[in-house]
C-alpha cells in the first residue's frame, strides 16, 4: 500500500470519526432535550428509617424532569435536619419525596426525643376538669394532688413544679393539631425525672391529680423538681412506711 493510499484512508477514517462524534453529540443533545434533564438532590446513600438527614446525605444528580414532580423536595433547607419516615428507608440515588420526609414533631415517638438525660415520659390521663387552664406542648405545669386522709380535711399540695409538657393527645393517640384529631384532650405526656415515676403512679392511684399552668410557663431553668415543702408529699411518703 503506497503512501497516497494510506493518507487517503487516514483522511477517510478521520472524517468518519468526526462524523460519528458529531452524530453521537447530536443524539445525546436530542436525548437530553427529550428527557429534559434537571439537576436534583438525591440520597447519597441508603438512608435508614427514622434517621435525621444531614448535608452528607445529599448528592446532586441530573435526572429526567418527569421524576421531579410536585412531590419531590429539591431545596437543602427543606431536607437538612428533617427525618426519614419511621416505616421506610430512602434508597441511594432516589429523589426525596415529600411523603418520605417528616418533621421531628410528626414522628410517632417524637415526644421521647425531647427527653433529657435522667428523664422518662409520664403519660397522665386527663380531661378538661383536671387541666387548670389551656395547656400546650412545651409549656410548664405544676402537678398538684389531693388525698383523702383520716384528718378533718383532705391533704392537698404540690408534687412537682415546672414540669414540661412534651405532648397532648386525643383518645386515639393523635396530637391535637393533627387534622384527624378529635380535638379533645385525653392524655398529657410529661417529662419527669426517673425517680418520680413511682411517686406519680401512686398519687394517681390513691388521690386526685391535677395540672396547673406554672408561672414559669416557658422557663428554660430546672424542671420537674419537688417543692421544698409539700403536705401532699409528706403524707404520701408517710403512707409508704
């Protein structure tokens, strides 16, 4: 094969290569146009159920616009700090759909996430008669009890001061702000110290326990503390002897 033939063959291969490259680019552009690729946030890993989402869980990827519906979240501020649904994980590479993402308050066990070290959640059955004023989650209350005794008058006093309400629910266990809630208080969940659980349980069994809005309604100081002096506590502990 002479030099002219080799040169001609090289030119043909070069032109063919350029044509193929241009054709591939044109096909790619046409495919991208038809797919309407958009930059989106997807899961960088498989995120387990009930997991708080961090920036490291997010990755950017070009995906077809048809996958980015009104149900998808594509803003970091809408995702970071939120939680995955308690019943399902988010696969790696998946967009974030609204129904997969929950605020902390929307998790079924959200009240227990608000407990501090050494605290337990105490659920108290309550009706309007036992609630001293309108109460709401985050508010502080004082717990009072009245006990019948062999004295002339019942024994009444404070059991705990500055107790934080972490949830208020109806008889179905739904928060009162849930659209499907009855709106009627059935139980109040309180953050109390572990050692006071038995005292509160005994108080409810032997007396009448009520909640009253504290004058430190949204205090951030010490909480769920026993008062320095209480006839009710003295009487209650004396009956245990």
